[in-house]
């Protein structure tokens, strides 16, 4: 495959948390210049007693939903072997890969996930959950300190008891000198920003506002946003971005979109 001259292409900004950014950044760097600029920082809980207590009774749940690879990493710090009778729900290929790292695959556990990359979200997962079977049973959702309520509300409507446990913290990264220098480059050049979280997008504008005020925000709004979900693209437009491209979730979809723009 012909590779675009990375010196001529618009640089790509990968905004995932640092650990999740590594693999995608390496692949994109084969055909585009890459800047890794995490807009979310994943941090461990200061007090894990609540999480540990829930995990000691994990077999009381019919289904455990992991909202992200970070949730999986946090839980498997305390679980050596996943109980076969407890089903797992995930929403993306990244989570499937994370489970595999701990030896959990379709051969060792019942895993529910969206079939299409374009539906890698709670709505997509719901299409494949056995809601009638889960009625009257307990479901655990493992997430950061907060999250969307759509899945919880829908499960409640089907008489399914839902419990949440915080497994990690999502924080706004510190605005260090290095990150300020990166922001300055973003405000004076042209970049493609890959956004996989609407929370991350809001964090970006908050950082710019603290660093360069409203004039900086206006400049940032001229950058191109590559959004991996229609919810993110809608929020990007509502926040004043006019050049927004929607692509599917997952690395393959992101890479295909970026290659088409090279």
C-alpha cells in the first residue's frame, strides 16, 4: 500500500487515555504524523474496599457489563478466574481485546457485544442482551465515577435490578508546560483530532479556555474532528465545531477514515 508522506499530511491527534492510545498511535504513525494528547486520565481509586466487596460476591450477578477496557483492567486486578456462570457485556473491540489478555474469550465465558462496529455502544449492546432471561435477576455495571444512565434505565424497564460499582477514576489531565506547548501548536496549525468520548471533547475546550481564553476556543473550533459515535459528532457541532467527520468505532474504522483523508 502506498504510504502518504507524513511530512505533507495533516497531523493526527490521538486523545484517548495514554494506555489505550498506544496501539492506535503506532498504526496511524505508519501513514500520518501523530500527536498523543490524552484528554482523560485514568486513575485508581483511593479506597478500593467497595469494589473489592462487590467482587467477592460477583457470582450473585447474572451479567456484568464493563463499560471500557479500563473497567476490565481494574476488576481483573482482584479476580484470578472469571466465574463461567456470570455472563459479560461489553461495547467495543477494545474491551474484547482486554478480556482476552486475561484469558476470557467466547470459549471461556458468555460474552454479549454489538455485532457491528458502528453500534459499539449501550444501544448496540442492548440488541444482543437476553432481556427476558435477565428479568428478575441482578446486573452489575462496572464503570468510572459516573456514566450514562441509558443502559440502567432500559434494564429497569425490563424488571432487571441494576447495581453500579466505581472501578476507576476519570480525571482531567494536568495542564503541564509540555501540554501548554502542545495546545499552542494546535491553535496555530492544522490538525485532525480523533475523539472517542464526548467528555474528552469538553475537556479539550476547557483546557483551551484556561490556556488561551475564548479566542483560543474559536481557533480550536476550526480544527477537524473525527468522531467515533454520532453522539460525539452531535456534541461537537453543538460546541461550535463545523468540520466534523463521523466514523465507526474501533481502530479499523478510525484508520480507514484517516487514510481516506490523507
